[in-house]
């Protein structure tokens, strides 16, 4: 039962994310979706200077402690 809920949630996210157009150096729409999703679901994230999004952390120092 739990697996079906996760599968349904994953498919729902994919159905919203996959139609978003993207190309190399044109990822801003996907990035905006990800940031909006994280904000809506209170998921912490940070962005680095080149636009990479790290989900599940609030500070870069957490990257080293999660290895």
C-alpha cells in the first residue's frame, strides 16, 4: 500500500516536470519548478553560484556531513 502511494506521488511530479522545456544552459524553467516545489512542500534547498540546486539541505556545510 505504501509503495503505491509513493509511485502515485512520483508519477504526479513527473507529469508536471517532464513537459517543461529545457536545453543546455536553458534550465531556468526546471529550476523554477524545483524551487517552487520545495517551497510548497517546505523542503530545504540551496543554490550554488552556477545554479545547481541541492535539495534537502539548508547550508553548504551540510554537504560534507552527509557523505
